[in-house]
């Protein structure tokens, strides 16, 4: 595991490399981020961003989504995979947001996890991006892989453990943007199968760095 100084150095190096730590999912309303994240399960953000304009144009309000025909939602989101479960969750969650939360995306982990289809990854993303909640850690595949390579975790692949271990070492006010930057770094440099170690600004702290010939 890394020292506190090493952690801050990693945080600052990522800040310099990716100054704009933005979510790669496109959304205009709070609930759109919630549902886009649900669609992103086992699917690329790029694909989700191709689908959601049609979905949110056809159903432009939370009320419209709550009253939507699940079969029609399935057809629109079919290409994201697991479309039946996702469509069912989106419609059910829309109804619950209206009936239980007054049409507003809740601001606590406990309340978010009560929504159909919402797990800790989705809840943390909403808390971090919408409510700027300190300590929000989105343990997606890039985050899990790279944080393990950097020695910020013990190498576990279990999202709840990665979330807990990162929360223990990251400055709370940095955690949400840090996770966004790891996603950007994972796509641009630290790929799963063939990482570009020679171009990696994090190599001074990486336990997996291999000098290239």
C-alpha cells in the first residue's frame, strides 16, 4: 500500500494529466445520469450515449418514463444488453422517484439503494457528480484495475472492497474526480491488455510498471 505522500502525488499527477475530470456519460437532468449509469452496466459509455438521446427524447420527463410501455423502452435500449431488466428498472425507478421522493433524485446512499436497479456504483456516481458528496468512490473496472496496479488497494477485484480501501486513503474531496480521471487514464494509457507504460505519467508509483526495450 502507498504512503500518504505517494497518494497525493498520484492524485496531483492525474490532475495535471486530466484537468477536466468529467463523467463520460451525457446527461442534462439528474435522473438521466441515474438511468444512463444503469444502462452502462455491461455496456460501454459510448454505446449508452448513442442510445439515451432517443430514450430521453421519446420520454422527455420523469412522468413520461414512469408511464412508459416497458416493451417500448426495451426496443430503444436493446443494444445496451440486458435490456429487459434495464427497461423494467428504469420505469419502476421513475415511478418510485415520483411517488416516494417527490420527483427528485435522493441525496443519500441509503435512499438511492432503494431504487430498482441501483447499486453502490450508481449511487456513488450520483452522490459525487450531482451532490458533490465527499468520499464518493465509483469502483468501475478501470478504477479497480488501475488502483490495484498502483498499490492503492490490495489488488482485490471486489468493488465494495475497492471502494472501502480507496475511501480510506484518498482525500474525501478528491475521490470523485480521482475516479473519473482513472477512467480517462484507463482508456488512454493504462489499458487492460496492453498498457502503454512508456507514456504513463504514473509509472513512478506503479507496482506493475515494466520498462520497455
